[in-house]
C-alpha cells in the first residue's frame, strides 16, 4: 500500500533503449495503482524494446515519441515544454548510457532530451546497462555531472545481466523505483541528516530446532515508519525480526531472530541514533533450556516449559540514552490501555509512547490500519494526539510528534 500523499502526483517517465525497458509496464501499473498520473516519453530505441501500445493502455495516455517533438498536432502547446511543466518528478528508467550523456551535456535533439533540459522538477535517473559500460570513465563522468547538478542517480543493482555478463547494471526492482519516487515527491526532508533507529516485527524464541514462541506481529507498522522516515530524508537503520516484508529501498536492515539478538543490535545502534522508535513486538520470555533435538510428540502426555525473561530493550536504552535523543516506545495492550502505556513510559524512561488497544477492530497486529494515542512524558496523561488511519498516516503522525518533541 503506497502512502496516501502519493495519489494524484504527476510522474513523467522517460523510457530509453535498455533491455530493461520490458519491465516498465509493471512500473507504470504500480504508479497508476498508487493513484499517480503518468505521462511517458519513449526514445525510438526504447519503443523497439517495449510496446508503446501496452504503455499507453496502462497509463491511459499516449506514449510520446520523438516524432511528437515536431508535431503541430497540439498547436502552440509544445510537448517537451508542457510535459516538463506538468511533471512533479521526471524519472528515467531504464536510463541508457546514451541518455545519461544527453542529460549531462544538455543534448536536446530528441523529445526526451529536450524534456530533461526543460524540466524544473526533481529528476531521478535509473541507469541500467552492461557492467563495463557502467564502469566506463565516460559514464562515470556523466553520472558525476548529473549528481553535481542536484539530480538523483540511483546505482544499478548487481546480478546476472541480459547481455550474459554478471555484475552491476541491472534496473532496480519496481518497488525500489517506487520508493525512490515517493522519497523525491515527499519534498520536505525534515529528517535530513538525522539518524533514525526503528525496530519492527516479532521475535522467535526457539524451544527446539523446529518450534518457537512468538506473536502475531507482521512488522507493517515499523516498516511504514522506517519507509516514511526515509522518504523524509532520514538515515534509517531497521532492526527487524522475522517478517515477510521487503526492506524499504535505502533503509539499512539488520535482521534478527531472537529478543537477545534484537537487544544486541539495538544497543550497538543506539549511540549514533537521534530517534529510536521501538515498534517491534519483542518476546518477553524465552525457554530456559533449549533442546538441540526436536521434542517428539508422544514422549510425554504433557510438557512444562520453563521460561526466563528476555532483556528489556526499551529500559536499557532508556537508561543509556543521552540528552537530545528521542526514545519512542509502543504499548500494545488489551485492557487499561492508557494507564498501562503511561506506566510503561515512566518505568522505561521513554520520551513518548504510542498506545494501542490490539483488541480494537482495525488496530494492532497484521492490520493495514491502526488506531493509537500518542503521549509525551510528563504531560499529565493527556494524549498529544489520537489518530486512526492507515499505517502510513499513523507513521507520519508518529514522526511529526517525535520531531516536535526534539525541537522543544
Ligand atoms: C537488445 C539491445 C539491448 C540494449 N540494452 C542496453 C542497455 O541495457 N543499456 C544501454 O545503455 N544500452 C543498451 N543498448 C544500446 C542502446 O540501445 C543504444 O546505445 C541506443 O543508441 C540507445 O538509444 P536511446 O538512448 O536513445 O534509447 C541495447 C541495444 C540493444 C540492441
């Protein structure tokens, strides 16, 4: 699910003649599904590698071609200017070595070249090419020029290439392109230069090699916070328990399994973090004795598990944090939500707590929506804010609250 503010954004997509052009219909579809509007300019080589008809069907607009540069069909409305003025962002994906050169040198001999030169909106380039072409000094120099001008050039992914080589040159995934687009469109990068540590997901406490104790957390809330913080310009570390979610692009994920591993990872990251947001559902207990062999059914009619407490991550960070660091906890409660949350905030020296009643419909585990109260320490139990909405909206409010706390 994309952030709500992504809808109605105007994306101008340049498709050039890289083999990865065949992936662009999926990209256009994903943007359209997010509520964005998409205009497409194809180079002639691009139009040979992917069908303009498929693209115009998906975008529900025409796919502009070089012949339109000199078309008098729209009279005084010149395509390269109207499209550039219309766009909130210009994305070139895939971007050939040739289009990188055109952008760097201001070559406006094609519709895409002219649009790149005319466009004042942020521009993001996704180069994709043979790894030698990418490593070539000429390409490096063009990338350098574009970055110096303030454009964003995203490094290609590494892996097997269509040309038979193995190396750097692949077009990043559709999701990664979406993430970079949202980051660019988010605009106000109020977390720029800030380090944000987010924890997310459940922990697994193994009792034997085949069984563990856990909880229903899916990590959606923490991942939404990590993505939103990244869109807002933060340098994000995401300490994640086992979940099936993709790490947002540009977020450094540290994968852990047990509460002890999460504790170690968080303590290592804390000294460098400006904001620590603990959205993970950490197991309170682990088996006192781990059985290295699978316990067999039938060995006993009943078994008793002896459990011991895990380290309390929030309390440990609460004790070690330095002035200026903002520590945010979550309280997933089933009764007396506000009282329990305030009590937790005080005991663990949190600066802010996000309280939710996980028994409420549309709140808590596995849901795409949440309903929470945000409380600040020392504010007599009055919520700073109560929010119900999708996890993106809640994530955004949590970050707003955390920033306001730091700026006090
Ligand atoms: C099948 C095929 C695949 C190609 N893939 C790439 C590619 O991935 N990246 C690239 O920079 N050039 C690639 N090229 C070379 C470009 O198509 C060529 O440089 C062309 O002039 C680029 O035109 P354009 O930049 O106007 O789209 C490929 C060529 C062919 C024939």
